[in-house]
């Protein structure tokens, strides 16, 4: 007699004890790049031989024929190095204990270093050419693939120093990673946290992972103890963190003055030809939207039955519902349904990728945490994630799927030298996909209040964390650099007071004063990345702008065409120019206002 079954679907295994035990269908297909280590090593030896001859072009770049030959040959070498590195680093990422993967990753990194050193004469030599020569090259159709690079050299020409000075700057540049390295060592290795009692009264040692976990505890005492314990550790080392960040800002200031830029902000974002007005408009418009955010905090306080929120009340679930759960196939189906407004071709390509070899889906022992979209021009886009079936995992999948589709479309429509898009546009594709998923889920769960609230809570937190919080970080970063540029000292007291003031501004009257939040700046690694964090905020602002247009029947046809055109354009021009071509001017307020508008829509549905 056959054994009866419960009829309940068996939950897929999402963790494997070893890399070898992960079924092939759950892995990405790296073998499409190299069949194995033997093929990789053969390619490595071949590419290694092509680097040294590039040095023979030094001193000859004033000859346009020689310059074109150099561009072509160096690009061909770099393209092969990228293939070697992507295969090696991706092999290592899925099993950090793989000794062979570690070795070839280091070999690929060393090869890139050798290439960079061998071709380092390129920018200085071209920068010292007459302006007329560079402009002539820009008109020459033979140099079409290199126009972005030539335009950047022309734009930066006034910031190029003498050969001797540039040599000194190059040597000084080796010291620049110091503050970030010190921060990383202190924050990830040396810093320890105290113990607290969990909900059952059991004493636990706090780690970064447990801090995150207990930040969401339904027990407010646990959340408070967790928060205060965590920041007391930063308070105990606050002078070291202050000196480290102070040194980082001073380095940026040194580079700014040496290179004759007007500000550290201008120097940092000039590589992508970003107008500093974009940065300042983002901050100004965010300030104007804060009242909408304040409404959310007031609502959160009401749901938690608190007169005032504390900082440790911002992550706890305010709705009493069980977490949603999805299988990987269900997640893919949701993602594909969500992006259907982008057209059948987009859906077909994404479906094939997510189901057939782009994604390394589940966690195995030794696999790195988190998620990313990788690959190179001559490979598939590859997505690493550790799927567990949560709503967050579905958003992670569609987010990384957005990056991968951006890469796929850019590589299919642009030549190698013009395919790589900048960081400024990178976050748009991923967050447009997220916004389309939210709209789809809100429609799908319209008659299921429990699921609807889960999606709304996720979306609101995405707005708070990705737009408002990142803009607050961006404003703090600008503030401390501007303070130093005025000749004022950066002290512990200054860092603490200014951060606390900004935190109060961004959280409003529903938040109670907190003696520990003033130390939060010390734990933010982004402050060492030299004006990087603002692109998260501009990315989500553009995503709301695009998704609103794509889903509006009156504008959908043109908006979808423009959006896909942006993805296909890759890096064929500087980002602000690309975006203006499809109707987005980041120096204007409209784009940023779309965020507050959508936040208000979510609040109306709660």
C-alpha cells in the first residue's frame, strides 16, 4: 500500500555542506568562459606575453597612428585580463576555501597590476599633448571608440601637473588607502561588543550579525540594550575613528589643492563629468521632502504605541504578521511578471538567464555572503546570492537581475570600449526593477491585507534607507569636507555634534533625543569612499521617475523605449548626457520629488 503524503510541498534545500554537494542546476555556468584550470592557465600565459610590448609605445602617442594602435592593442589585452579575473574571482566567491581559486585570483590581480604599471604613461603623455591635437582626434572617426576617454583627458588637462609632480602624486597615492585600511582593521577585527540578555534572559555576546538581529526584536528592552551596548563600543574608540576619518578628509583636500580643483566634491565626481550641482540639488530637494518622512515616523510611533520613537525602534516589524516565503521558481515568476511592462524581449532574456545559468542560487559552506551581479564583456552576466525564500531575497534577485540585464543589453549593443556603464547609472537599472516588483505585488496582494502590509513595509524601508539615509550620509560627507576646506579643524566634538544635528533633522519631531546616535558616523565605511554614497539616492530617485512613467498608460510607450535605450547605451557617453537624452536632468528638482510622492502613496495604503 502506497504511503500517504501530506500534500504539503517539500521545501527546497537552501544550504549545502560543501560546494561539491551543490547540484549543477543551482550553480552559475562559469565553464562557458573556461573549461577548467588548464584552459585558464593557458590563456593566462598567452595574455602575459602581450603586456610587455605595450611599453614600446611610450613617447610615441603624439603620432595618431601609433596612438590608435596602442589603444587597440591595450584594449584587447585588458579585455582578456577581465575574462581571466572574472572567472577566477567568481570561482573563489562560491568557495573561499578553494586554494586553487585563491591562487588564480591573485595571479589575475597581479596581471592587471602589471598591465596598469606598463601602460601608466598613457594619461600623462596624452594630457601633455596640445589641445588642438586632442580635439582633432575627437573628430577622427577612427577614434570613435575612445572618444569618452579623450574627452575626459581634454577636460582634465588643466589639472595635470608636470612629469615630476605627477610622479610624486603617484607615490603619495600609495598612501591614500591607509585611513580606510585602518578603519577596516579596527571595525572588523579589533572592535568588540559587550553582552546583553536576550528575550529569554540568556546572556549573549553581540556581533555585527546579532546586532542586526536584535535590532528587529519585538522586545523593546532587548532593542535598547542592543543599541546602547553597540554604540558604547564606538564611543570607547571614538578618538581613533575621528583621527582616521580626519586623515582621510585631509588626503582628499591635499589632492584637491594639488590638482587645482575648486573643492573635494568637484575632484571626486569629475571622473564621470558629474556637475556638483547634482549633489547639492539632491540634498536641497531631500530637505523639502522630509515632512513626508516625518509622517511615516509618526505612524510608526503610533503603531508601536509610543509617544516618541527611539533610534532602536526603527527596524522592528510594526505589523503582526508571519514573514512571506517563496521558492526560487516562485521568486523568478514574480520577477518576470513584474518586468513585463519592459517588453517580451526583456522578459525572455531575463527568464532564460535566471533559470539557466546566470545565478548561483543557494548558500554552501565557504561561499561568500551577500549578493552581486558580475561577469565581463565576453561572458554571461552572473549573479551570486544566497536565496532563502524571504521577501528580501525576491527583491535581491530582481535587483541583481536589473544589473545583469543592464550589462547584457549594453554588451549586446555596444563595442567593448563603450559597454561599461558608470556607477551613476548602475543603480538605476536595479532599482527600477525593484519598483516594478513593488507595484506588481501591491496589485497582486490588493485583497490580502497581511501580504500587502509586508510589501508596503519593505517599500517604505527601502525609501528610508536608500534615499533619505544615504542622502543624510552624503550631506555629512560634504559638510566635513567643506569645513576642512575653510581651514577649520575636524575634531571629535565637531563630528559628533554635526552628525547628531543631521540625524535630528532627518528624523523629525517623532524621534526622541538619543545620547548614543552621535557616534554612528564612526561605523559608516562609505565616508572613506570619497563621495560615493550619493549615487544610491540618485539611483532610486531616477528609478521612481522611470517606473512612474513606464506604468502610466499615457507615457508608457515612450518611457519604456527611452529606458531601454539608456540600458543599451552602456557607457557610450558620460552619464548626465545619456540621461538628458531620455529626459532626466539631475540638476532639476522633478526627479527627486518622485520619491516623496511614492512614499506618500505607500503611507496612504497603510
